[in-house]
């Protein structure tokens, strides 16, 4: 199971301004994420880009290819009421110790197999769970 959590933080908690954030990464020593703000649309695009990023690194490792540069940029819009995605567009910049053709083939194969992109293309179920209201937390002063 893959789980994430987004929650409010106490106002006194130090926050960071949106921009580049560098994480330790399980397939690359470090990965940098650049995001303008925390919104569902940004997270949707990040999921597409992040999944493809991981897939390319994983497949390259399996083939003995060293990736020296990898950047996935994903964007798209939202329109209507309720807001619906107009689609996700992404581009890939890649460099490594293989030929250009081998690197292009690697990217194409990973694009075709990317779990997040395939889930979106096929229409994935989104099922709400229970709502828990915490007593005494209504924000009244």
C-alpha cells in the first residue's frame, strides 16, 4: 500500500517557501522537486512526473545504464465547475552513458508502462473514506 498524508501544521511551525526541494532518493542519490504551491493540480502533475522519473531510473539500472541527468517537467490546466484537468503534458530531458537512441527507447518504454500515467489514462477509482470530526476543534475563539 502507498500512503500519503497532508495535514495542517501549527502556525508556529517553520515552513519553507515553494521552490526547489532536494530529497534523498531510493534510486538516485538526490532528487530535486520544484513546485509553485501545494495544490491538488500541482500534486497530480508531480505524481505523473515523479512516477516516470522513478521508472526511468529503475529501468536504466536494470539495463546497466548510468543516468547522469534526468528532468521531467509536467504541467497542465484545469477548467470548468467543478474544476477538471484539461490533461497533463510532460517533457523529458535525459543524459547517460548510452547512445541517444538507447536513451530515447528507455524513455518511451517507461512512458508506456508508467503506473500513474496508465492509471489516469484508464480512469482510476477514487473512493472517499469516513470523515472524522474532532470535538471542540471548530475554530471558534
